């Protein structure tokens, strides 16, 4: 019969080695996933007993197995081979695009549009979106600050939130004990944060880079624990209130404190509680713009180039006579200072802070912003900060999965896109007639 | 300061230190062989605590009354599953990054740590979990209010940690696998040329580290009885402190560092302040790194081009 005659042939095609390998790998992946997830995901502790939820790990393991099967099959098709080749080729590239300054200038008009949009946004937004925008701006600032440390100088700082906390508590405690206002606390808190960075960084930066990561991790915990436990000075877990901002002594309240004057009275406009938020947003925006300019300029200056050179090869830099401790310290302190500034804004915007706001997940979020932005790319970091703060507001239903997603993103970015989603550009000076 | 408080703190410190030592092995071996800090190791320990509780609950729900059997079965299952975690983490997060810039595996490790923490939080809930007190037997020395109390679990912790340390030392010093591990640690490329499958050895090291963390997880869960998804973070930093204190890369150093850290932390919290005991441990880490970065038993690190 024709059907029996055809079956050995089809069987020969179906059970070729690729297919068998795919089945084997899928089975192994299924077994491993079941071993890993079975107890942790499938048997939920409830008091001293367990609830049976085994359908969850079975489902996840099945998805993993099917995925593994399809990936293995796809790797053997011509398209898959080509994709694998492209991936390997890209990993061999240095990954930095060199752009001449004239090419860079062409993008200037874009900047104008973005700045105009950013300046007009707060006047159109509702109170809720205004607070989201302020938070996004704070994270942009934090991302830019940490980008100097992690992205440019290549020092992994896992306790960045400590400097953020120093800034925030600098404002709150300064107002409580020294009667400082917002504008006097801003530079002082920034300097205090930089000082903390210097004290912590100086001894650690002399050593192998990995130690810095764990020391900063410990330092972030120390700051949080001290803030939490030193009840009589910081208010402990109950928190402390922070003063609202002022504009040349004008307050953003309905009625000014005695002797003062409020913003709406001075300008003869009706009172609107949004004024305070609009003011904070605009001030933050100015600082962010300033930061972008400063960082862009610094990158073209000797110290900025030394940061990036140290990131790439420390031993070569030391051989060339770069003082690696001082160069790293400058990046670390600068990052700490920016963290402090962001903290002051956070405190004045919240009006009330407690140590809960400065836990490890906050540090991890800022690291995720920098990693997603591409370790060194200013544009990338700004985009990543906006995406990672605005997107969770839109996807409230998935709020629990936020940290999980950040973790997955960090691992997969390191594997597939270590230079970030936007390719970094390095500016170069052109000499006419020298280069072909 | 009464002698019995001091003695009690010494006993507590000894048990705590054995635990730190067991977890520190994972850090020190991985650092020795691939030169990176495995940030997810603390969370592997946290997973082992959960697996212990789940395993005990399942065994008791099947009506298994024999406590020694239940404990041994729990230990074996926990070590198996936790070791599988160690292997998978290395495979997913670190192996593709061999030869990548130094920062990449560190960031990947942090990402893995977040995945494990949040994954457990999502599936098991954020609340503190626990196991019933299974072995209530205690030894008491002294009369009236002045007494030193040593629980049977504390004795078990010290005995089991010392036994596993001895077994591991034998494995590393005497067996062929151990020789391959030491060769890979000394010079990975040369070891590969001489026919050692270095990828397999690195996986083995992660598996050993995770299994040791699993022993620690079982013992801690039996001793303290309660845990949550966040325990791996602080314990992880402290165990790393122990590894640095003893000299990173050195196995006896990890145990010694663990004991010193455990004892000094217990004495600090007994005599000075309990609220700041974590601050004390982290400050110790910073101080050790400043004044003796090679630790007590470590060799000075030479950076090569």
C-alpha cells in the first residue's frame, strides 16, 4: 500500500538527529524546570502546611520545554544560523560608534522640540501625572548620577540609594535642627553626600573593583539601618517631615507663615496647590539639563576620557601614569553629589520621608535604569529612566512583577545587549585631509 | 558582665559563625575560580530555607513520624534542589558572560538575585514563614537565673558544619575532582590545555557552594524556625564578609572568618547593642578591606595583564 511505503521515509525525516536533539533538550529543560520550580512555585507554605499549586510549575515547565524545543529547531534552520552568526559577530565588535562633531550638530533641532515639550508638559498635566513626571525626573537625575559611576567609570555602586538618603535626610534634618531652607540645604546636602562618597570611596577604590560593589551594598544597608534605629535624631521608622520649596522666599502655601509672602499673593493669581509641583518639576528639569550639559562636556575633557579609559583597562591606564584612585574617586564623588541633589528634591516633593524609601530595591532600580540605558549613554539613561518609571504607572496590574522584570532585564541585557538598547556614540574631532 | 551571659553569647556566636562559614564557602570558591562575586548566593541560601520548610511540611502531611528520617530526607532533597539552582544560575547568568567585561557578570548576578528574591516573593507570598520547633531538647548549665543554655540544634549545627567542612576539605585535597578544581583555580587556560573540562569544573564549584548553602539553610531553619524572602540579602553580605575576613579564595579561611564574624557579632549584640549588629558586621567588612584586604589566610592578589 502506498501509505506504508511512505511511512519509513517520513519517519526518516521526522526522527533526524536535530529533531531528536531538540526533544532530548526539551525533556531535560522540562525536568530541570520541574525540579527547580516544583517545590518553590508549586507547594505554597501556609502556616506549617503546604497548599498544592502544582499546576503552576507544570505550566511554566511546559512553556520552557516548548520554548527550548522551538529554539533548538530554529537554530538549525538557515535563518536561525544567520541570526546566531549575527549575534556572535556583534559580540566581537567594540560596539562604540564614532561620530564627528559636525554629524552630532545635526541633531540640535530635535533637542529644542524635546525641551519645549518638557517645559510645557506640567501646565497640561493633571496632579497625578504631574507627580509621576516629578518622580520620573528624579529617577532621570539619579540615573544620570549613577551613570557617571557605573557607566563611565565602570564602578558598580550597589548602594547608590545611600547618597540619595543622605540628600533627603540632609534637607529634613537640616530644616529641623539648623533651620535651613530648601535652597541653602540643596548645595549643603549635595556636598555632604559627596563627602560621604569620598570617605567611603577612598579606601575601597584602591582595591580590585568587585569589592566596591559589595562595600557599597553594605554601606547602603548601614545608612538605612542607622536612619531606622537612631530614633532620637532621625525619627526612626516614623520618618521626618521635610520643608516645602520656596522661590526667592515666596512660599507655595495658601497662607504664608508670619513675615513671609506666598507665591500666588505676590503674583496676584489665584491659589493653586499645583504651583508647588510645577515649580519642583521645572527646577528639577533645569538641574537635569544642567547635568546633561556637564556630563557631555566632561566626557570630552581629560577627566572624562580617563574615566572611560579606566573602565576599559585599568592596568594600561596606570602604566600611562593616570592616578587611578583620584580619577575613580572624582567619578564616585560626583555621582554621590548628584544622588544627594536628587534626594533633596525627593524630600521636598514628598514633604515627608522615612527609611523605607531607601531600601536595596531602590538601588537596584537605579542600576537597572543605567544598565538598560546602556552603561554610559546619556540619552539611553534618560529614556530608560522615563520608561521604567512611567511604564509601571500605566501597567498597574503588573506592579508585583516589577522587580522580577528588572532582574530578568538585567541578566538578558548583559547577555545580548551589554552596551544598552541605544548604541553609544563617542565624539571625535576631525582633522581635514588627515583621515580618508 | 556576668560569666553566663558571656558564655551564652559565645555559644550563640559559635553556631552563627558555623552558618556564616558554610555560606562563605560558596562565595570563596566561586571567587577563587572565576574571580567574581556571586551575588545570587545569598538568595540560593534563602531558597534552601523555603525548600526545607516545604519538604518538612510535605513529609509530615504524609504521616512520617520518624524525625531522623524526616530530617535526613529533607537535607538530601534540599541539597539536591539547591544544587540544581546553583547549576542553573551559573548556566543562565554567568556562562554566557565568560570573557565579557568585568562589570557584566556582576550586573547579571544582581539581576539573578532580584529574580530569585522576587520570584519567591511572588510564589510564596511576602509574609514570614516558619517551621514548628522539632527538636526542643536543651542542655542547661548553672542554677536559678544564671544559666547557659545550649539547644540540641545548636550542637547539631556545629557538628554538621565541621563534618561538612572536613568532607569538603577531603574532596578538594585528596580526590581527582578536587585536584581539577585547584588546577582550574590556579590557571584556567593551562588547566584546559591539560585536558580538564573547565566549564564542568566551574559548574561543579557552583553546585558545591549551593549544596553547602543548603546545609546552612536546613540548620538555620531548624534553629530559628522563621524566615522570609529577604533573609538571603543580609546573610549573604555577612557571609561574604566572613569570606573576605578569612581571605577570599581560601577554604579554611572561610570557616575561620565565619567563626570570627559570628563570635564578634554575638558579643557585640550581647554587650553593646542589638539594633546595630548588622551595622557592626558591615563596618567590619569595610575595615577589613581597608586594613587587610587579603584577609587572615589569603594570598596577596597580583593583577596580571
